[in-house]
């Protein structure tokens, strides 16, 4: 019996020794993470990449909940969800709950200054009608060219209800007196842009809001197919006043002027996470801090989704391909995260 106990103890020691390296390799083992995800599918790729990283670090990651921005931030602050990869700041600051700073944090930069937003118009028609800003859509000939449903207003492919950009576009309609001249179409953005692609291919005018990263600027090349246009002078909303200097941008490819007054704050795309989750999981914090993506890579992936590769199965193959093409960077992020947990 005594020998049996000795052998059993030795076996336990060996088992612990053999699992120690695996534990160091998987610092998140035993922890379940609950992510949120944006309602716009151009943000799905970065969510899937971050989820894969956490899984490689040993975390069990639940299926993400697709939530409108304010609900996502509230859920993260409450601790009902742990993180999301789709924070746009300072654009989303007005959507944060009052106690956010005490309970949640912005971590790292998925794409620093990557959140460019504004209005684009088909280049052919910019040149034909000498369009420089939204104010030109008050001219009868411009309205007629861009009025696709005969309601006497130029049709703008805008943002669905609940998106952060919806409030800014509504502000522009009022601030520049455009309600009687422009009709912001707030139906499905994906469907609206599909219609825009079809219209453009048939030679018709297109007028749409977009942001980067996005497949739209992969399909519609600024400076070749479309042009960024100005707002008629910078008139910030209350939420924009603290970042007025980030509403005029120089060096934008395909802009009708340089600098260009976009009317939107250029945002940093950042991961947002619950503070308790971050403090309890230094490996996850470090991975969030280091994770970043080139805009060109996101745009290219978004274009593949737009061409039909939009199921989760396809997105996972895009993740596989990106990791394989960036193996040194990826392995470096994982090593740093594992080191942070020691």
C-alpha cells in the first residue's frame, strides 16, 4: 500500500511537470471571455482575429453578441460582456455611459487614425456639376441628377438608425439647411451600397456616406471612381466640439480639396474592455495593447466579404490567411501576452 502511494505521488508530480509548459503557453485556460461585436460587418474581421488570439492563449471565447454601440458600452461597463474591438474614438465618446471610466478602458489601437468618414460622389459627376461640397446639392440641376425616386431631393446612401454616424449626418442636415434638398436613405447600408455599385456600373450618379476601413473604398477608388467632398464649413455638434481639429484633414487621396473639411472627426479604432477583466487577465490586456491592423488589409478582407465570402466560415479562412501571412508579428503578440502573464 505504501509503495502504491509513493508511485501515485510520483505520477502526480510527473503529470504536473508535464502540464506546466502547457499552462504557461495557455495563460487564459479556465477563463471564459464574452465579446460584443459591431452591427456593421466591416468590423467582423478584427473581432475574429482578436478572438482567435485569445483562443490561442487558452481562453474560451463565447460567440460574440452583435450590439448597437451604446448597448455594447453599457454591457461592458456592467461586466455583462468583457470586450469589443469596434470602438471609434472620439466619435463614440457621447455614447458612453456616465460611469464608463470607472469600469472600463480603451486599450491599444486596432487602427490609429483609421476611422476616416465623409461623403463621396462619383468623379464623373463631380466634374460635370463642379461639386465641391454638400452645399452644391441645393442646386436644382444637381438635385435632379441625384434624385432616384422622384421626390425632389438628392438621394444619399446614409447610415442605418442606431449607428454613430446617423447622428452626425442628421446634424449636418440641420446645420447646413439641407433637409429640403437631400434625402438620407437609412435602410440597410449593405443593400444601399450594393445599389450604388449597380448604379455606378450603369453610368448613373452615386452619392454616399462611407468610412474607412471599408470595402467601399476598395470597390470605389477615391480619385479614380469617386471623390471625397467637403461640408460647407466646419460646424461641430456638441459631441464633436472637443475634437474640431480632427475634422479637417490634409493629404486625403481623392479629395476635391486639400485639406478637406469632412465634417466628421477622424477616429482611432480601439478595443474597449471591462477593467476587471483586464486586471484579472494580463495576457488578454497585453494582446489587446499590441493588436493592430493595416487599413489596406481590412479593406481587402471587407471586399472579399462584399464579393460573397461573408459567412463566419469564410471569415475564419480570412483569419487563417492573415495569420499565415503575418506569422512573425502574430507570434510576437502571443509571446508578449504569455510573458505578461508570468
